[in-house]
């Protein structure tokens, strides 16, 4: 397809390459290509959740044939390398700084979770590296561990860090406590819920991997790694190694899924770099699946008490929350930010609260560190709000749809500033909800429930209205180059991990410049070739990179007018541009943009004065977006087994201008699948005595399969965003935000005739069956 407009469901241009095996992932670099001759690394990880390292014997390991190096925490310290930092400074409620969890790439003195790296082995083969790991003799003194978030701050619990009293690494608040308390004191009704947002293992299809090279002549590193943006990793690792940023190049190729987990700085990347410099040859590391369960950051893991104050007419007055957030054993790159500033900014959701106060307690435990996972705090906040509203509806007798409608911010109030300081530019919340209810046939549900009951099943319906607040860097860069082969290169500062970015950027470029789709190729991920970039996270990519692309293509067109005036011998003021051609107004004299670019490039190559069309712009991103929508789920429960099925699932989304509806629907489908997994299947279980991760493989950790997922109907109500020129709102995380509360509200509705008014995720068949048995016994 050579020409098309925006808002079309164009199939993804990257898919033929990927489906035919043309993807180039980090592990594909070995043994051929840039990392030819790379040595193989393996990590000896702690088998204990908490232990003191008394000694490490490495001599036998070093003697294993093919072993090149065995590195420990002492080697890391001897190199003079810095800690792997947490990037989030934070003040507690009393003004004191948050606690610290110093982290080297290898444990020094103490291990603090199962999987903590203890030794880094480099060898000529996997077999030699594994044999060496088995030959290392580590003497541990096991220490008491704490893995249960609910009790981690209780008196007498083991302390993960001696400097972090009561395992409380921060105590943070936002909002107006005094006004919130005043409104609660005068409320006609107060609803309280305590909910668990269960810990999630990210389980991206492609595991993490790294290949590091060191050029002694230039004293320069190159790191190939699957990331969500090369530039943040480059900056952090340059600090770890005490080198100028220009001494490190980070390259990200294709990435097979990230979901937030691949943004962060991990010990393995630094270890590959250290070993490459020591050995003078490339060093490769590729995670295995159980290793990923132990070392990739986990997501969620919150226990939240929420309270909602209502007046006598059922209008929301105020809300307050106390959230206990598990940080794991170390503060990951952005860990403290996720439950605090990221999560609480959407606590108001789409409702007209007069005041909000949120208190977040960050807790360290002897578990894998926790950081951003699809939605990064916003799913957790939306979950407590929507569970609170359903509970309030049951307690007050107000219909749950009516209670939401009564409290939604009307479009006439836009722009609307919330009690937590967010300003919504646009929104038609009631219209979006009504569309979803009609699509599901909400009014026809009683008949469907009766049919299920006649068949011996319980049937429930639930809804959740969500609001997302996208985030990320406040600027983005784009560059357009006209290549010698006649193609057009678009260089971007974001990083695709499977979302369809290439297609979106090709669509924008083709639309603005009138260039055939097949002539455009997207380049990403190389910090040398692309000097700056905000990376991908917080559902920011399309509106941020799209804004930068519009600025860049505008510059290309302006340069094209000047170049066309030179080629056509006319005044620039007389040059018009449309459909990929520059023409003298009122004449048939014209030249296509690709021909013009070639002509100007050739003139410049001959040393002649010429205006080339290549351009690069950095665009400011002063405002983020607020995608929102309504999820409606129906569930059916077999009371004899506790098995839940989902006969229908409906989503109505406002993502602003849907640039490619096919891709947006795919993103929503993926997010809903992850939400179903969290709500009903995925349980991360630690043994309370040993601290072992009991669910460390897909034998024990239940990801959703095709048979677990219903057809997911997605429709759009387009309310264009007013704060970016494309009118788009971030859509990448939306499906995972609205699905858990919709499903859990539907499940409680199904079981409420049995006297069950609350369940926590994951609502596995065992959990549901036990709840029903307990209810029957009562």
C-alpha cells in the first residue's frame, strides 16, 4: 500500500520480518556478528533468602578447563565501581530522606533474597561455566528471613537491612490530610475495604540478555541489551563505572516484550561490562526462565486499605488510602516511584472528589525487587477505587451504575483539576460508560443469570471505569534521513518491545511527507546513532514520538520548499507541497520529494551549494494524556469446582484519536489478558519459613492460556486529546488497568447471593471453592 490516511487499521509493517525469522534479538548476536568470539557467562545465585557469606572458595572453579574468570563481590569492590542506584530520591512524611539499600552487582557479606548474585563465571562454553559454578564453595550462615508483606513491619520480624528500622524504607504521603479528615467527619456514610494487589512475575516472551564489548584502544564499552530505551541505561551505567557517557554505547535491537521490567538497570549488564574489560573480549549473558523468575523485577504486591466518604445523596466527598507496598530486598531503579507519585496521581479517577489523602509505606522484604509492571501503580489505584465504589453501592443500596454516574466529572467541567493535582483536558466519561453497558446488554443480564442458575451455575456481571495518566520524559527526538538507496530512515527515541511502533511511525511519516510506506524504515535503540531519547514506558510513545515526528517532518517540508526553489528556479514563497510533491503554484512544474532529496544530496556530494532535506527536532512534551474507559465482564462460576469462565468481555475506550485501531485493539487485548492472569490465575508464592520462591517455573505459576481468555470486544469513543497535535491518548497500558477490578467486581456479584462480598486476587478455583464451602458451613 503506497498511500493511506491516518485512522486506518493497517497491518503491522514489522510483522513479515519477525514472522519469517528476521528478528534480531540480543541473543542472536552470538556466535556471529558484532560479538563473534564472545565468552559465555553464568551466575551463581544465592540459594538462601537471607544469609551471611562467611567465605567463597573459587580456586577449584578457576581450575575447570575453559574457565576464564570467576568474579565475586570482592572483585567488584576492587574495581572501584559504584552501587547500582535507585533513581528516585524521596522524602518521608516527616521531611527525612527515605532509607537506602546499597546494591553492588555481586553480594558483599550478605545475600538478601533467593537469586541474589554471588559469583560471575566466564568461560568458553555453557558447560564449563556451569561446572565452575558447581565447584564454587560458599559457606553461608543462614539468617531469619521475612517474605510476608502483611507482617514484615511487625515488632520482632527479621530486619532485611539493619539501617532500615522495622523494614520501613519510606513513609510517604500526598494530598490534603486535614480537609480529607474534615470531610470524613461530616460524612453520612463511610465505606472501607482492605484489598490485596498480588505480586506478579512479568514473564516476557524473550528473557533478558546482554553482550558487552570493550575497546581498549578507545577505552570504550559497547553494551547490547534488550531494553525499553538505551539512553537511561547508558547514563546509569556510566555512573556505575565512573566514565563519561561518551565512553559507553548501548544498543538495543528487537525486544520480545518488556511490560516495564526491561527499563531498569540490572547487575548482569554491569557484570558483563566488567568482565569484558578484564578479559579483553566480548562477554555474553542470557537469562534462563527460572533465573528470570528470581532476578527480573516483579510487579504490584500491595496491601491497601481504602476509605470512601459519601454524603446523604450518595455524592463522593473524600477518599483516603493507606498502601503497604513491597519493594523487595533492594530499591530497584524506579521502585519507590511506582506506588507513590505514579500510582496516586490517578486516585481521583473520573470522579469529583473534594479531597484525597494517600499514605504509602514502602517495605523491604527478602524477596525479588519490585518495580514498574504494565500500568506502574495506576492499575493498583484504579483497583482500590472501583472495588470501593462497588462496596459502597452494596452498603448504601444505590445502584452501582447510578453511583458512578452520579459522581463522574462532566465534560462541561473540562479542564478539570483533581485533588491530587492532575488536570484532565478532555473526557466524556458517562458517554463511554453508557456505550459499554449497551454493548454488553447490561439490562438483559437478569435473564442470563437466571439461565445460569437453572444450570447450577452462579453468574455475575461487573464493571470498572478506569483512568490512566501517561508519563515519562518531558521531551522526545525524531530524525528523518533520505538515504542513498532511495529509502527514508526515521530515527526515533522510543523503543518498541512488540507494540507496533514501526507501523505507527511509518503511518505518520507517510501521511505527512506523502512517501510510500515501503520506502520508510524505522531505526531505534542505538545511543550512538540517536543521541537522545526518552525510551518507552508509561504509555508515552505515540504522543511523544508522534509530536517529535510532526515537528521533524514540518522542518523537512520547509527545507524542501527551499530546495525546490533552487531546483525549480522559483521563489520559496511560490512553492507548494502536497501528496509528496513540491510544485510552483499555478503551474505544472513539480518535483517529487524523493527525487528532490536525491538531487540535493548529489549536489552536496559534488561540493555544490544545496539545501538537503534531512532534519532532526527535539519536541517538548509539556503535558501527558489521560486515556480512560469502561470494562464490563460477565463471569460464570461452577460452585462444585470453583472454576470460573468468562462468557463475555466488553471494553469501551477513549484513547483520543486512534491512529491505527487494529493495533490499539491488539494492545487492549494483551492488557486484558494480563489482567485476567492477575485476577484469576497468577500467584507468586514464597515459603514463609525458608523464603524460597515456590512458584519459580511455569509448572507452578499459571499464566493465562488461550482457553482461559474470552473473545474481547473493543470499541472506541473518540474524545481527542487537546494537549498534543495528534489528539492521541496513550493506549499501551489501558487493558491491564481496567480488567482486574471489572473481573473481581463481577465475581463478587456472582457469589454475593451466597453471602460472599469480598475476595482477593488471584481468585483461583481453590480460593473460590473454599469461599463457597465456608459460606455454606456458616
